[in-house]
């Protein structure tokens, strides 16, 4: 029996899920973390650096939720500020300079909506990522490994391939937000979850994502899939790669 969309939402939000740091250290070799946006500060909600995968240098960028209260406070519960998105873009442009493929991991309720974030250009930072990622001249694979919420998730998801873990979700806004806007009643979130079509199976069917990663032996399956896909993408010319990415998102 297929789990309900509301059940998937709860699973996607579980604090027991693997984080970007878990994937960075368990799938890849020799991960080295980089810090800061070279403008304002380091944002703990975005984790990024370089590593290798089957001998291939790669750049990893992901949204990092915490494990435990203090870690979540330090990571702002996985809600990036604009400096986090600017750090992500700095690392992605560096990857382009050195010809490294980019792997992103996405697990966030959304970008942080605080006044300070807005004052420092949250909307512009997200928009800049969308613009720049669409034209990066290296392969990009985005993996939604938990909660993929709104523009805060999309800012790391303009990729050649977009994959989701089996029990992840990807949505324009939360079911609670949808229910509040549509019915003025957040308690109807389970109903909203069904209407939003936010599960991996719904999104694969509708062509929004390209692959579902089973949540059984996830590390081994994901590692093998990444190696195979990067081998395939690396055979494309730069022009073909960028054009295919453009057409992928243009169809929406």
C-alpha cells in the first residue's frame, strides 16, 4: 500500500534522516568543507566543499539541518540566509572554473524569512542562483533528500538531473501554508498535502524529477547512480549540456 502524502511529509521532516554532511562523508572520499560567502559571514545552514567520487573531483553543496537542539540552532533549522546561498554560488562558480561536477543536497522548509535576511537581499540571492546555475558549464545533479520547500530549495535545484529520495517531498510551499491560504485553516494540511502532489512518485510521473532513490541501502545505491550519471553527463559537450538543462526547465 502506498503511503499517504501526509505520511510522506512526516517522514521527509524526520530528524533521523541523513544530512548533507552524512552523504558528504559516506558517499565521497576526502571531503574538505569550505566556509563563508566572502561578503558577510558563514551560514551554517549551507554546507559545501570539495571531495572525490571514484577518483573524480566534485563539488558538494547542500542544505544542512541539525541533529539535536543546539545543532539545529547553529544551522538555523536548515533555513539558509542570503549569505548561505551566496556561499553556495561561490562554490559552484569555483567548480565551474576548475571543471568539477556539482552535487547538491536539498532538505529545507524554505529560505529564512526573517527581516535581516530580507534586508540583505534574500530574494536577489535566490534569483541569482537560479540565473547562474542555468548557465554553469559543468554537470549538476540535485538530490532532494528530505523536505524540498519553495524557492529556498529551488535555489540549489537548477540541475541537469533532479533526483528525490523515496520519502522526500518537493513543493512550492508547505501543506500548512497551502491550507492557511486556501481555507484559512492550517489543520487541513493533510488534505493539502494530497492536493499539492508533492511526493516523489507524483513528481516523477509529472516529469518534475528524473529518478527516485529507494531508502534501503541508500548510500550504496546513490553512490553507484552518481558515478554512472556523471560518466554519462561528462560525455556531453558544454553547449549540449547547457542547452539540455535549459530545455529541461523551459518545458515547465
